[in-house]
C-alpha cells in the first residue's frame, strides 16, 4: 500500500473524478451499488462534474471525496464522505438525529480489489469523519450486494435495522450499516 497515495481530490481534478465515476458505473454490480446509470452520468455536462468535484474537494466542510492514486498517477479507487447534521433530513427523507457522516460512491477498480486498498480508503474516511466531529458513520447498501456487505462487516460496520425502499422498485431495499465512534 505504500506505493499508493490516499488523499482528498482537488477541485481542478474534475476530469479524473468524472473518469473514475464513469468506470464505477460500468462495473457489473453498479445497478446494486449506485443510484445512477452510466448513460445518465455520461450525458451530464462538464459544469456538472466541475461543481460535483468542487463540492467534495480538499477543504470542503460538507463532503470529502477521497481517492487512491497509484504509483503511475492513475486513480484506482474512491469513496465520498457526506456530513449529515442533526435536525436535517437525509436523501431518503429520514431525520438526522446526531452529527454523522455517510459514506457513498465506494469503488475500487477490479484489478485492485483484494489488495487492501478499500480498507485504506475506509481508514481515511473514518479519520476524516472523526476529525469533523461525527458521532457515527453510516452507509447504505443494497440488500443483494453481498460482496459489499461482507466487506462492511469486516471493517466493523453492523446493520442498524433501518431499511430504505428503492424508489420505483418497491420489492427492493437497501440496508443501513453503521459504525459508532469509540
């Protein structure tokens, strides 16, 4: 892992952020992991990608996109940490009761999986979460995405019992996993 650089993105790196997001949406399990299709994302203008990257770039307070950069400079993994404040509602309309972060858009290139890179990305996300005062970290995972669920359990997350129905897919649900601050 020492040959990888784990860091937050910079606003001017939106082309690389776009490229990695589109690669994630081409993954065979993207339909279980992301609430967006490749076609919809690819059709968005550059201004969308510029704004998206700037809002989660180094120094942003409400979100942070963390990437793994290989020795050749190529981005090989990413995740984004969203800050959720008490008294607000999350993307599904559930009330936020305490300061927490929400991990989204977790992706590592297939050829890098199993190397420990995802654990390193999660360590960076947890470090950032605790530093910004989060009391817990959560993520939402499709009930059929067993690979992701195994990994989340391995790094200490547990199901909270909260389920979120997928809009337009009444038979499908997503499960909330949480990690409480020690």
